C-alpha cells in the first residue's frame, strides 16, 4: 500500500514568507513522524538558495491527517535545513525550539487570533465592482447575505482544521466585509505555531476550491477600514496563578529597547496598521491597560477580576511569523519572570 504525504514548508520570500508544498508517495503504512524521510527541493525557486548550489533539505517536524485528500493521506510540516543539516537562515522554528526549551519550566502557552481577508480578483469579497460597501459597523459577528461574505469557505476551513486535529478554538466574522478570524490555542509555543502554519495552508487550499484567495495583508484596504492582526494571547504558570506575574510581564515588554525589538519583528507593514486608529495603539508608543483595545497590550477585564490569567499582545500583524512572535514573548517575559 501507499499513502500521499503533502510536505509543507515556509519559503524565503522577503519581507513576508510564503507557504510551499509538494507531494511524496510513501510505500507502506504511516509509522509516525519519526519514520518520515527527509526530502529535498530547489531552493533557487523559493528565495532559499542560489542556482549553482540549490539543494535544500525538508525535515518533517509535525504531521496530521490530510482532511482534503482524506483516507490514509497526511500533511507534513517541515523546517528547512542546509545540506549540512543545520537550520537554513530562513528557519525561524529552530531558534524558537531553543528558547521554548530554555523556559519550559514556566509552562508558557499561547492562543493566537488569526485575522485574514478573502479576495475575489482585485477586490475583497463583498466589495462591489465600483465604489465601496456600506461603512463598517454591522459586519463584525454579523449574520445575513447583506453582511456576510464567504461563510461557506470559512465553515469548510473550520471542518478541515478539526479533521486534521489542529488546536483551532473558534471563528468569527470581522469588522470589514470579507474579513474573518480563527483562533488557535491555547497550547505550547511550538504547537501553536506549527498548528497555525498548517491552518494557514488549509485556509489557502480550502479557498482555492471556491475560486477565492485569502490574504494576511495587514492593511488590505487603505482608509477607514480595519486592518488585519494576529492578537497573541500569552500566559505562564505564574501568570495563570497570580496578578503580580501579569504586571511583571506587561512591564517587561515596555523596558528599554523592547517595544521596538518586538514591533519590528511583528510583520511587514506594521506601521500602516498600528496607527492609533481602528482599535490599535501607535507602533512607536508602548502602553498596557485593562480592557483597553487601544493599548499595545490588553489585560482582559476577567483577568483583573480573577487576579490571574493571561495578557493579549494586540500588536502583531496578520502576516506575523508565529515562530518569531512566540519566541520574543517567551524570551522577554519569561526572562523577567525568572528574576
Ligand atoms: P478577543 O477577540 O476578545 O480578543 P478571542 O476569544 O478571539 O478574544 O481570543 C482569546 C484567545 O485567548 C483565544 O485564542 C484563547 O486561546 C486565548 N487564551 C485563553 N486563555 C489563555 C491563557 N491562559 N493563556 C494564553 N492564551 C489564552
Ligand atoms: Mn523538478
Ligand atoms: Mn478575537
Ligand atoms: Mn479580531
Ligand atoms: Mn483579540
């Protein structure tokens, strides 16, 4: 017998990496992640190598059932190595693995809210051929054909994520027509990131069959239309047990060069989205506050009431690399909490 393994990886496109995949036919029965072979690809076609030394290595790091093909077929997320088996410069997973290992005792977990926008041709789904739809107000969590565009795709994507066994935890329609969100987590840093990358791949792949594309563009329509973010909710064991740790984490993110170190790695085009309007804080000013959707970091009201829980970093763009945002948050907050 044979099965199909869809090998998925993150390429080297600047400033925002793209997903790539290709299919390997494997003989025998699937025996677990550790039994999957490494594979190779042409790095000169993905901004990961020069033509004269183009081979790069795909190392399987996560696998799950393939909900598109079904049966015994699987999806295989890989990270990219050079031929000496060291991480390629585009590989952001390897540095996260190190930081997550270093702070594992603090038990950090993440829930990421992935916003995205459907496009049909050059317009967001639901935008008329000429001009604009009615201004924002009724679309967020809306219902009805005058407010909702693409629900059939969203439902199919949700089912595919569940069939794949990903830690998807919810969906909602967003503030701009054609804009949606799904949430992954809360789970460990590597898990939330691996699952989010596979959920993104499934989003593009599911929408493909509907003739629709999905984009993580942080500001798909200029002007008075909401951008797309990836709010990153974060806690450690100490934060889930007491409020002092919540405040320590919020303060640590404001120290010295930290605000800029984070923001400049939170997705290309972040200054276009973090303007201080449309439920954002200005990119060059760090603030935190309870219930404040205009702050960089929000402490949910329930967390203040319970005196424990998690914080929400509202700054990351929809196009952020989850391996990067989770590494930065663990590194900054867990270093401060360790003291
Ligand atoms: P909102 O839209 O109000 O910001 P959502 O319900 O979309 O909130 O997202 C909240 C996120 O917080 C979810 O992804 C959930 O997984 C995450 N979350 C809940 N509790 C924790 C926790 N203790 N640590 C980290 N993340 C958490
Ligand atoms: Mn070829
Ligand atoms: Mn949300
Ligand atoms: Mn949202
Ligand atoms: Mn949020």
